[in-house]
C-alpha cells in the first residue's frame, strides 16, 4: 500500500518506520514529530489505545483510533509455566497462528519470537515444520510479538534480550527480520542493543554472509545438530546441497566481519546423534574456531519418534568437547509443562480444533 493511500485507509503501526509514519502525519495535517510521540506510547509506555495517549490532540487520537492498528494480532492462548515462562499463541489477521515466549532468569527478561508461519527447513525433530511453511511474517507481525510479551511484564521491568529462535528460519525472511530488529535497536523502539539479540539459522551460507555485511553485532546461532553431512542430511533436510563445510566457512566470515563468536546449537537425540563418536567429530570441526556449543537435550514431542538422551550420555558429550577447549553449555529446559518448545502449542491447538471439527461432522452425519 502506498503512503498516500494510508491517509484514508487503515494501516498497521508496526509495519511503518518512523519516517513513514511522519509522512502520514503530515498528510493528515499533523507535524512530523507526532510520529515519534506515537511510537513512544506504543513501544515505551506500552499503551495500545490511542485515546490514552494524552499528549496528542484529541482529534488526532480519534484519527489514529480509526486508521491505525497498533496490535493487529490477538492472543488466543496464554500459558504460564511453573518456572515463570509464559507462552502466547497469537492469531494473525488472516487467521494463521504463531508462537512467542517470555523467559525469566535472574535479571534477564528474554523474548523468543517467530519469523514465519511454519517452517520449510525440514528439521525432522522440530514441531514447527511438521505442517511445512505457510508464509513469511511481516516486520509488523514480528514486532507485535514483542509488544505482546512486553505487556506481560510489570511496568518497572522491560525486555532485556531477544532470541529469534521461534517458528521459522529467520534468514529465509531476512529483509523483514532486519527491518523489525532495526526498530528494536532504535531508542524510539525498544532500545535493546544488538549484542543482546541472537539470530538462529539452520545454516544458509549466502544469507549468513549478507547478515555479516550489514554490520550489526548480533549473536549468530547455527543449528548444526550433526557433526557430519551423512547424519545431518537425515536430520536437517535443508542441508542437502549445502553441506557443513559451506556453513562453517560462512560462520567464519561472520566472525571476521562482526567480531562476534558464533554459537552452535546441537539438539541431542537419544541414540541418534549423542554417541561419543559424534562428540569427537564435532570437536574436530570446532576446535580451531572461536565457537560456543549449546547442547539441547531433546524436548519430546508426542507426534515425533525421538527421545531425550540419557544424562550419562550428555555428560560424556560435554566432557569430549571441553577436553578440546571448546566452550559448551547444556541448555536448561524452560516451560516444559506448557509446550514451550517452538511449534508445540500451535500443533496441539490445531489438533484439538481438528478433532472438534471431525466430531461435529460425525454428529451431523450420524456416525459419531
């Protein structure tokens, strides 16, 4: 939609830059600085109702209420874990749903957000991709997740970190993701520094290099999950035709350009990729690199045939990496009692609704 058309049409606030909103303000007879006031109310003060933006003229507040959607998505499920993790299932304008999570730990308040509806990367152990990729999210739909999560916090708290590790492959939607994150970096947005933002990727070398060339010192997390191509082709179908070597070379380029140590995510699947041999192969890949390994014991999904590794296997895996001087962390499970792993809640809700529809059809046909 062209900006001129927005003077008489509705639009989503989070899809606009400050300059674009300023242009709209001028088009409706308001000074350009109203744009920064509006963003300050939405992003900093967490006010979603224009009528409450009391330093704006009343006629302008009314116009904003008529033309501007501050939140076009709405919460359809809100789950709270015993450990304080909160998960939201959001319904978008077109009826599709995405997930986002708020995690608490010490002084950190971390938002985990999605970038696509579904995922097309083919990680066989991940609930996000079971229904394939439906579409990319817009910058506004990405930002709105943060606004929803921020409103879960008391006013004296704010989001401190962002992990772009929810549904979807962020680098497959790089343009919209960067546009959203640049708003996050802006003091008129959320004012969160790039070093507190982590982007996860299954490993798309060309996109990794593009991200490096943008110059933002984000933390890059490569979802590796296997130490050799034969196994990775089975676990991560997007690996076919790419290969681990190309991914590691792109990761090296990212480190050279940004100075940021690359993190490697490795989901441990019991009996599949958690053998000591796998640990030694992974160590051989990374021992000469500035790298950090995040080991993630599998969070079982009822519809998938994978299981968590035994604790002894996890310990041996850690020891193998540490002997080679590789920094390693075992990620603690957050929100296991509320389906906090990406894609699980959406999958469960979709299955529940499908069952209800099947039941209704059975009742109508007399076969129930």
